[in-house]
C-alpha cells in the first residue's frame, strides 16, 4: 500500500500519456521514436500506476517529456513527488541541467520545484510552450 516511484518500461507509459495528454489522438501519436533511449518512471498509488514521466539524458543535460498524472488524482502532490525523483536520478547520472518544454499553463507547477523559465517559447499543435530548466548541484 502507499505511494512508490519506480522505473518502468516505455510501453507502460503509453496508456496514461494517451488518456491524459492526447485522448483525441490515436495511441500511436504518444509513442516516441526516442522512447527506446529514455528512462521511464511511474508513480504507483496502492499499486495502481497514476503518474508517468520519461527522462532523456544526453551528457550533462537531461530533458524530461510526457509528464502525465491521471486526471482523477491530479493535485495530490504525485507529480511533484515524481519530479523530485527525476532530479535525484539526474544528479546520480551526473546531469547538471535538467529541462523540459512546459505547457505555459503548467509553468507555475514547475516553478514550485525550482525550475525557471528560459527565453525560449514556441507553439505546437495549438499549445503554447516555454522551455524551463533547473541547475542541479
Ligand atoms: C502537470 C501534471 C503532470 C502535474 O501532476 P500532478 O500530480 O497534478 O502534480 P501535483 O499534484 O504535484 O501538483 C499539481 C498542483 O497541485 C498542488 N498540490 C500539490 N500537492 C498538493 C496537496 N497535497 N494538496 C493540494 N494541492 C497540492 C500543486 O501545488 C500544484 O499546483 P499548481 O498546478 O497550481 O502548480 C498534471 O497536471 C498533468 O498530467 N497535466 C496534464 C498533462 C500535462 O499538462 N502534462 C505536462 C505538460 S508540461
């Protein structure tokens, strides 16, 4: 019982990604070619997978993508807990800068965990994004 975070397979992220982020698209839309090069993490609440995120490490930088908490349980701190886990794993892998392309309406969520907005902004598929980063030490 309780809440645990563990590494999962890429394929185990696809259902939550699809349901939470892009329900109107096909399941194939949420599968990334890069998935095979990533580390994937899931947060389980009472053995049920409720939040997923994927981390892509390139040298001393890491990007995380496709962060999704089941809509039914958003706002309970699960995303924050998973994000803290990513920072830890990144540090263990000697990553200095962790970053993401955040949906602009989610920027405040990342700020609470110490991420800062960069100058880089763009739009894709009708959604506005801002690149955010955190220097790990
Ligand atoms: C972004 C996302 C992954 C966050 O996951 P989450 O599990 O809801 O995250 P948390 O519960 O830790 O934080 C969500 C909010 O609840 C608040 N919160 C955290 N713990 C809380 C608690 N114990 N009690 C009440 N509120 C709490 C946080 O302050 C945060 O507020 P904010 O959004 O105003 O910053 C989730 O909203 C999501 O999947 N969104 C849809 C997909 C998406 O946009 N993905 C990210 C693209 S950048």
